[in-house]
């Protein structure tokens, strides 16, 4: 009887864990001293679509589709109606070393308590503060690792150790260490929870695969 109860409890916890994983859309803005761009994640299980919105057009100008179960990434060009296989970039070597720390500071963003983690690199004269929400954004860390982008926001995030499962930064600010000048800022501006239709993440049937010659 005890074994049955333990099994039932384990199944309940497993179901609860799956139920807590985020499904819906997350809109965020990327600011630099040159430009501000808007991007939207659509998340459903192991499938993620990232739409890049044109600042002037207000329309989707490009997308990336991630299958996190296989680490496959596809790019989509809605203007030309083509798609292709995206190969992860080779991560550039970091000059010097990054030192990450958990400051313990707490900030509420989009209704969620976020903890500050700071990554510093004196040789690159860079400090990035990440305000991270834990718990249900299981897609984010695998997506960042699979994408393997060359920007410092992504590279430094990968230097943070022992993050809680399901962590995702709601705000990150890159500054120069010497004068504290803001270089780039990434911030979640809107979260919409709810069921995402699988067709939203699929490449339209009339799009052709782009083959490089």
C-alpha cells in the first residue's frame, strides 16, 4: 500500500512539473545605442519560434524555429517565402575570464520575483547584470546553448553556473566596467500565457527550402 502511495505521489509531482512549464508568448525589446528592436518567442513544449519584428514595418521580417528535442534550428524569411537549416555559430574565445556571482538582490518584473546575477570580465571591460526568474521557462537555457550566438549577452549568460531549473532572464543590462555606460539592454515587455496552436510554430507549406549552391 505504501509503495502504491509513493508511486501515486511521484506521478502527481511529475504531472505538476510538466503542467508548470510555460506555454504562450513572450515579447521582449533589445536596446543598444544604435537601435531598438522587438522580438517575440512563441513556446509550446520543445518547440520555440522567435519572430523578429521590423521597427518601421511593425511586421515579422525574419524568424527562427527551434526543435529543442533534436537541437535543430531553421531560419524563415517571410519576405522571400523561403526557409533553411541554420547552423550554430562557432563561439568566439573570451578574452581573460568571466566571473559570475549571485548578488542576492531581488526585483519584481512582469509580476515575478527575479534574482540578480552579475557576470564581470575586467579584460573585456564588461559587466552584465541578469535579473533571472526561475521555475517554468525550461525552453530558454537549451535554446541559448543550441543557438550559440556571438553577442556578449548570450556568451556571458552561458558563464553563469548552477542556475535553478527553468531559469530565464527578464532583464539584462550590459555596461562597460570603466565608466558604467549602458551598452545594451534586453527586457521582457509582455508575457501572454495560453495554448499555442502548433501551426503557429510550423513553416508555411508554400515556403520553399533555400539550398545554398
